[in-house]
C-alpha cells in the first residue's frame, strides 16, 4: 500500500460528493486506500459513506465514539489505521486533482522526500485562483531555507504527501485541543522533523471557499478561537526559533490580519478584558517586528488600540461599518440604536426617489463596508454603480418598487443580496426584474412589541382601527361596510382611522379615481348613519394609540400588487389587541390562519364572537406570542446579521 488518503467528515452531505468524485478519478497506478473518518455526523453522512466504500475494495469508513468538534482526532485515528507508506490528508469539501498522487508520489520516491507539497486552486464560487505557489523553491539549498519559504509563502493548508514513518517515529500528531490553527502547528512539526522537504509546481487540490447560504459554525470568532490562535502563535514561534527562523517576522502578519478581520466580521462578543490583555501583551512584546507590518488604515487603527490595551475602544472600532441609504427611512431609522450594538452605523438619507447629495454619498461610501439600501430606487442604482469590489451591497425591496423603473437599470452584478419582506414578493421580485433567486433572501418586517402600551379594558372589543387609509387599495370602504354590519347589531362598535385623510393629501385630490373613491366613503358614512361611529385621528404614535383598540383591520384589495407584509395587524397584536385580515395573496405566509378571513361576513362573525372578553384576550395572547416569536427586533437583527456574515 503506497498511499493512504485520510478524509475527516462531519455532517458532510451536500459537500463530500465532489470530494468523492475526485477520489474516484485518481489515475494513480499503485495500491492506495481512502479512509473516511466520520466524526459522529447526525445528517446521514456515515450511512452515505458506507454505501460509497462498499463499491471500492480499498476504501473504508470509520466512526469516532463521540463527536470531537474538530478534524484533529479523526485525522489521528486515520493515521493509526493507515497502511500506506505515505499519508495524504484531504478535507471532505475539497477535491484532489486526478494526477496529484501520481505526481507527488513519483517526486517523493525519486527524491526520497519526507514531505511533498504543491500549490492549490481556490474556488470562491465565481472563479478559480492559484494560491501558495513557491516559484523560487529550487534556489533553497537548506532545510531552513525551505521551511522559511513554505511558511512565508504558503498558507498552512492540510494537503501534503507525508511519510507515515516520519509521523510514527517522531510522535507527530494533530493537536486535539486546538479548534483553530492546528494545521500550522502540525505542518511546522512535520517540516522541522524532515530530512528532505519537497515542493513541486503542481496544483494539488481545489480548496472550496464558495460562500454557503448557511452560516458555518466556523464563521464566528470569540474567546475560544483567540485562545487557540495565541497558543498556535507562541508554539510556532518557539518551534521555528530552534531552526533560526522567526515566525513573527515571516508569517505572523497574515495571522494577525486574519484575526483582526474575524473580530470585525464574526465576533461573538465573548472576549473578556483579561484575554484581550493577553492578546495586547503578545503584540506589544513583539512590536519591533509588528510595527513594520503594512496594514490598511482600518486594521492599523485597530492595531494601535490593541497595543494600547484599549478594550472598549478596540471593540467599538471593530464593529462592521454599516451604511443605511435611501429615501423615507422612517422604518429602518428606528432600528439605528439597536443596530449600533452590532455595527458602526451611518445614514445617507436621500431627498427623493432619485435625488441626493452626491458629495455626502461619496463620503459615506468611502467609509462603509456594508451598504444597506432601504428601497429599490435610485439609491440602489447609484450605490451599485459606485461601490468598491470589497464592499457588500444589500438592497431591501417592498411592494412599491415593483412598479418602478430602477430594478430594470441597476447594475445587478454589483448587488450582492436582495431582500424581500414576504414570500409572495420574493417571487414577484425575481419575476419582475429577472433576478437570480440565489441572490434573494427573505427578511420580514419587525415589531418592537415590548414598546407598546396596552389597556386591560373589556370595552376595547368594540373598538376597530384602520392604520393608514391611503391609497384606496387600503380598503377604507370595506372597513366602513364591516362597521355598518356591526353597528346594526350593536351600536357600541366604532372605527378609528389613523393617518392622513384624503382631503389633506394633494396627490389624492389631483387623482380623479382616488378622489371619487374617498368621496364614496364619505357618502357611505353619511348614508348609513356612521358619522358618530367613525373618527379620523390623523398621524399618531401607534405604540400608544392602539392601547384601547380591540381589532386592527387589514381590508386591503387583493389586486395585481397586494400588500407585501402590512405591519398594522402586527401592531395590533403587539398592543394587546387582535389583527384581522381579509384574505389577500401571500397573507398565509405572514399571519396565522385563524386571523385571516375569506369575507367581511366571516370577519364580522369573529368580532362578534370575541365580544366575550376572555375569549378576545386568549386570541390576542396567541397573536402577540406569534408576533413576538416571528417578528421581534432581535429576530430581525439576527436574520440581517446572518445575511451580512454570509456575504464574507
């Protein structure tokens, strides 16, 4: 047996298949084996691998006794059972080139090398890029020079062809206590134990860096990872010093940059002041070398704060820079104080759908890392045209934009993610602007339900409300018809209409169709004796105004472009009432079925039934729990945070 390929796996369904295909395609003519080590997956990986190895006599799969949490233990287990003269470690989501074993083994045998490395190809989902190429390796005349070249010019990726006897004789194992950086320690251990180190200018494997839509557990960074890195850096420095090499001088800059970037984008927020001081001390003690590093302004400012042991200043500066841009930001601006807990936030408020202060937008753009365009209007077109490649642009869309031109002229390749507020408008967005659905995410509206006033008053079951009656599609006339049917049975019922009235809104009075509709509404009120039962109260703070409202209505039309979300019923639930909705397309994906009605008569019957205050409160409680679970501010922030993290 010439080579043993060791592949650790954990919950690998969906990513190991390409790895397996590359292993099947090997053209190596000598005996070799593949050893899969399943680290107690719970997604069917082990059964899948068992079926695969049954087709190949020299393939086998083992399983750890319990999940170890890292690939180190599975790799050590693989070495223990390996039979090959050489071992080759491969991650389950990467793929090996078909001639890798042939080329590397031939070089190892011909040169009697203990280890042979090549370069790699990075697949980021869009392109294939060469990395880790060492063009001057042949000029290195000593092992010290070879080690320094590999550590300086290559990332410490796993795949190498290594003599198994070298690992056994020197007791070289993967450090199972490390969850990050274990490959650095292992590679240095191997290189410093080698008598002959080989490098060939050959693409060894494809490293899969393609962005996953599901945030990986490795895409968070906190105390455990920083502890690991501090241990790895100290160990690497100590091990290489014996060879007359300074790890801090030749490689630490890469690791330091990686950690600073991780703390910007993936921080869990669990690093305490004591651990931060250890990090600060490590850097300060090596400042002579570190001060020579060339870092961008963002990282340089963090490094200065780190050296000064400024814990608060560092983590404030380390927050990702989020720019919110657009016209009419009343919805998202309410979240700025909360967003500021996780981001540095700036706002570029436009004065119209396609009008803004260009100088101010350019200044904001220079500062930003993430750009969040609220509304798919001229703001999205401008930022897509002017953003840098390293910046990420997210555009949040609503009903309104689907009838506008901007989605047809935006530089779509420069928009990273589109957000839709509901399932129906997810599909409408894709259809209307021919957008790749892989770039669209669902992010519902939010309700800060803890901020609402609520009265425990039995009389509220007779109070109905319509939050916003403009334009006509909001269904004021239907709400009036519902009120009439209730008043006919019980005169205690009333309807409050919040928001601007038609008569104080210029665009309504200029639109003959809209004007005629609201004239009919006025006539209906007069003709049916509802004058004393309808109150128009203008613009209000709904977190206070709905405190004594029993039922907040959604009587909107189900036309070509129905409601995208309609937050008003959720406001009603948050205030301790009930949100009631006439059935419109897509509503079933937003609100519970028991609060959605096929007709005004069915809605009326529900209101009458809930005149029993205890029954009303039970329905209100269910609705509030639903809103709190599905549409809380914390849910909104978590979902938005995941969207941003998945872009990195």
